[in-house]
C-alpha cells in the first residue's frame, strides 16, 4: 500500500489462516532452497486480530543480496514489485546495545522488500530478512506472543482501529505504530525468556 493512502483496518477474516498457508507454500515452491523459511507473519497471522487486509510474509535467507538477486524473476512472475526499503525500524532501547543478540546496529535490521497489489491475487508485503537477525526474530516473536496471549488481541486491535481513523496515511500509521510494537516487544521478550521460545 502506498504510504500516502489512508490505512483501512478490517475485522479478522477466518480465511486468512488457510490463505496464508497456501501463500507460503506457493512462495516456498517459487523461491527454492535459498528461502530457508517462509512464514506468515503480521496481524493477519493472529487469530481474532483486526488488520489491514494485506498479508505479511517473511522469507528467511542466509545472505540478503544473493537471495534478492535470485528472487527477482520468480517474484516478478507472481506479480511482486521490488520496493526501495532496505531496513526495519530499530526498536527503542536497542540503538546502543553492544550485545550482538540484541543489536541496535541498523545493518543488523536490514531487509529486502517486495509488495504485490494485483487484481487477481491477494495483496502481500514480502519481507526478506537474514536468518538469525534480530528483525527476523522479532517478526516471529510478535506473532507467537500474540497467538499465545489472546487476551491482548482486542486491545491491540482497538489501538489499530483508532490509529487508522486518526492518521492521514499509511506512512504516519507505521510511524505511530512502531513505538507501540516496541512496547509490546518488551513484554514478549519476557514471555520468550520464561517459556524458552525460539524462532524456528
């Protein structure tokens, strides 16, 4: 979705789960062995969660530039367009971390990004991230904590409805949502430590 468009959050669609499984299987087949993992992430992957009607898919790879070059043709054949975004938001409090497992180095939050907005296929934001990187881990942790904490789903969904109504465009929506995700991540990290959660 272009950053200047108004965000639209819709109620949870039970079909999203099966559609996400099918989409990941299609991408896994198209991208081949360089795609180490293909995961349905984001709000459409959380039961009961309101969301923008756009699938987020994360592809985990060993090396970003090699994978991006190899993925260009198969993704174009599926209607995906490469976007210029080369990194994710670095969560607050990590900017100066010296621990490589909790890095605030922007290079550790690098990604490659494609989107699909065609009339004949589901809309998708495709995030290619390095396996083992903090941004790959956070996408999976955020999803799994929300799945494991259904009592948090209505509050986060309500926040997104209010935010979407209050802001003029998706760029502002993302800028305001990022620090709230940072806050949720603090709680999710505590859950991961207490449960022994691992990304894959």
